[in-house]
C-alpha cells in the first residue's frame, strides 16, 4: 500500500469509526462514508465491499496491532505476563470503542455482528501463541501429533469464544468499567493450563501515549 492509499485508508478508518459509534452499519451507506471521507465511491470499493466489512477490518487491524505489540516475542518464560497485558489492552480497546461494540455485540442487532470478527482475531492470536511454544500442553507427553493439533485448534476456539463472551458481559456493566474485576473473573473461568498472571499490577498501568494517539 503506497502513501496515498494509506492516507485514504486512514480517512476511511476515522470515518467508519465515527459513524459506527452513532448507529449500526446497516444504517450507513457507502455514499455517506465516501462523502465524509472526501473520496469517491469507486475508491471506497478498493478497500471494502460494504460498510460492515470496512468496520470489521478496521477493528481487526487495531486488535492485531495490539497482539503484535504485546505478544510478538511471547515465550514460555513470559507468557503469563504478556497474555495478561494483551488481555488488558484488548479490554481498553473495547472500552474505548464501547458505543461500537455494544451495538455490534447486541442480541437485537440487525445486520452484521462483530462477534465472528472478534472470534477470528482471538483464535488466530491463541494459535500463534501455541505455535511459538509459549504454552505447555497438559499431558503433552501422551499426545500424538494428531491429538496435539486437535487440542490446540479446539483450545484456541474455546478460549477465544469464551473471552469474547466475557468481554461482552463486561461491556454491559456501567462505566467506568473495572478492568481488575474482569481479570479476577476471567482468571477463574480460563482453563488451569492457560498462562495468566496472578499478580496483575503492571498490566494495569496506563496505556502509553502512542497507543492513546492511535485511538
């Protein structure tokens, strides 16, 4: 993507995030997005087929960037702390975009849901953690290669879907939402073999200024 395309993408991202915070993407037209972003409709379609697809891709990019920031070098030694920090970062992302996610994760949503996107992103993240060898599989010495693959893929979907469901419940709590309380709950819900920090003080430190500038 060249510099001009990146600038266009940035304008589209800002526009869809602003509009999606106001109403569901099913009520947002391509023409409205293009006009507010200062581009034509044909340029929009170079980036997405529909407003819902644009929103999903923008949010997925933000979440993927958070994963890369906190988990790019994750190993068995630092997995509990790194995964806890990544969880807190995801919570803050969802909290900052609460108006969007509250609609996108609602039961009465007409149109596309953000839940499949979140499941895909988090499943991919968990699989990457497995592939880096940062998690010790239970009874690993007894598993065949086929069983290991089945366990890792099943576990990735299980942890991802459970986390998304927990995020959704947390999002329904009144603001300001308590990150520490969520960590205490999710720690009890996650499997015992999942690495998670017992003491999470450092993970709750304020997000850095560069991260806030991107939000």
